[in-house]
């Protein structure tokens, strides 16, 4: 998954249990998760201070959710940022695991 904006890319790093957002090859933020039956528990979104205020958290979450959809997985929005993002973008409601 890559975006043309500011040389930004988002990639799943399963060995680290997180999606990582890079800017020009440098780590700019991450979305940590825990594996669970049928999907992921998204537990924490963090953008490094020098990259804050550029909309990167939203891009990171959007691309991670798009990846989950492409893989046919569900998620639990334990991270407050992810929960708010899904509330504001109802097109991602179908990714929320039943009972979450």
C-alpha cells in the first residue's frame, strides 16, 4: 500500500504486530494490533511528534482498514483514535467484529 502524498507508505509488519507509516523511508508512525480469531484488535495509533498535524494518522488508519478489508478480516477498534475514525467514516463499520 502506497500513497503518492509526500512519499508516504503504509505496510503491515506482522513480526512487529503493527502497521507502519513511513515518510521518505523513515518511520513516521504506527498502528499496533493484537491478533485475535478472525481479525485484529487495533490497540494504539501513534504518529511521531515531528510528523504530527499532517493528517498522517487518518491515512495510516484508512490504509490499514483497507488492507483488513482486502484480506477479509474483521477488527476490534480498541484504540480511541480508530474508534472515532470508524464513527466518522461509516464505510468502515462492516469491518468491526461482532460484539466489539
